[in-house]
């Protein structure tokens, strides 16, 4: 057997060592459960992410946020806005990397609404004038049907802001992309994972008698 040179050893080492893709690293971090769930939007789905657990190691999320910020730079963002709770954590990490102000949207139920999307999001108090006339990126953690993103988008428009991008660590299914396309703004996500959601009357899990987790 011949003696391996330094260059050949380095070549073999590079072949054997693979760096996980960003999308794979995000997917492994997500505390996902499978079952039958009622989502904030009112839809039913088979996938739930325990987002309270996502930030147990903030440094991992901070490194991923750096990747997300790189995707946002071309959009000339002037302000970032994150829906409370965990989405605002990602937005708070992204803002200083972009060198722009951080804002957030608060969640509240509206008993006057019927059907789906009965939860609203509102930019509070003095922050409303901060976003007025500004190019705003809505930065979230994980988007499923997109109740938080839709609510934040609607109130930003109400404030006179110009939403220019939606960004997230992950998007589940295609609803987020559909909403972004309908508003003619880009969706920037580090990974997209397959997922299905249904309106309650069309839910196959309900038809099969699978217990619903609220």
C-alpha cells in the first residue's frame, strides 16, 4: 500500500465530512409533534410545533437568524416587525444585524370575528408611528397557515407601513407562500416542510374520530 500524501489525506477528509445544510439544521431544531390539532387560525392540522421549546438554546437560533438576515438584505428593509411571542424573538435578533429598528405586534382575540382567523395582531402605541411610511419585513419563527403573519401584515398596512418581505426560520406547507404571492411580496424561509391543514368541516381526522387537541 502506498503512503498517503498530505493532499490526498485532506481530500479524503473533505469527502467524508459533510456539513449539514441550513434547512436540515432548522428541521432538526423544530420540536414537532404529530396528531390532530386546532391551529390559531381555526384550521385543523396533523403537525404541531412546540415553539416554547425552540429558544432553549438561543445561540443556535442566533446563527440561523444570520442566514435569514442575508436573505433579507436585498429587500432594503427599514424596520423589522415580529409577532409575539416567539416570532418577535427572531425579529429582535435580526434587527441589529440589519441595523434597523425592531418592532412587534401583540396578539389579541376579537369576539366580533366569525369563521377562521379570529385572532388579530396589533402594533402597540408609539411603535405605530415608527413603522409609518417604512419598508418593513415581517420576521417570524415558524409559519403554518399564517395567522400571525396575516394579522401583523394587516395592521402594518393600517399603520401606513409598506411590508416588503415575510421571513421565517421555517414554513410548514404552502399557505405562507400563497399569502405572500397574493400580496406580491417575497417569502424568505430557511426551510419549507410538507404539511396539510384543513377547514374544520373538511378535516379527515375529524371524520376518522381522531381526538382533537386544542
